[in-house]
C-alpha cells in the first residue's frame, strides 16, 4: 500500500517537473519590444541592479517607468486593445502565474494573478483569453497537505479587470487526477497568441 502511494506521488509530481523545464526554455529574452496598439507606449524587459524590470515608455515624451520588478521568467505578454494595460504569464517554481499591468491616474500599477485560495498548492496557467475589458485566466490547481502531498485537483477560472486590476468572477471546478496531470503537460493556450519579431528588434 505504501509503495502504491509513493509511486502515485511520483506520477503526480513528474508533470510539474516537466512543465517547469518547458517554461524555462520558453522564456522571453531581455530586450524584446512590445508596442501598444495605438503606438503611444512600449514595454520591454531590461535588467536593472541584476533584476529584470518592465520598462514602460511613453513614446511621445520618451519618459520611462521602470518601477515594476519582474523577478522571474516571462512566458507571455500582450497589450490589451485599450493600450493602457497589458497582461503576462510568468514562470514560477513548478508552474506559472498571471499579471495585469495597467495605467491608473498616470501611474503604471500591477496585480499578480493567482488562484485565491489560502492553502498550500501548486498551480499553473493553462488558458488565457484577452477580452476588451478583462482578461480571463484558467489555472490547474493541486492542493497540498502540510507535508506537500497532493490532496485535490481543481480548475480555477477567474477574470481580471484591465482598467482597475480587480480579480472577480472566480469559479472552482473539481477535476480528476488524470485530467490534472494531462493539463500540466499540455501546451498552454493563450489567445491572442503572443506576437513579436525577435529579441531587441526596435
């Protein structure tokens, strides 16, 4: 019985390790430039004091805001249609998280997007849908005991306002262990797909 549990734990943990490697390989390099749809702003990652920062530039004035640190690897970035916010997916240990960066009162602010649950868990973004006024994230979540053993598997869907960075409309759906394992190894679906021409292209 104990051997069965150990093997089961290995099978559950293996997709997390595989997905971690895939995320690392798919990370964007520094200097990739993304320009807002209206051409008023651009954003790129640059290293400042040995840490990556978002450099958000106002094209007309040349003013740069580098106040937002991005202390991990960037997997996806896309401007919203309003040109005053953009969304990301970022690598974390054994998974990924989201972020919404938005302009409010002439200042760029950000909110980290993770499943809102006060428990030990592993989670990763498996789907992102960018809408006109919101971004919809879908996570696979595995809750854990205090000893980091898997308990339950869930899909967590939530929306984030692009204008205010507010998380709302959170939905939890139980899923099977097999469905959870499959989602960890599947390629995430980001809509629209990320579009850039290459590193440091201006």
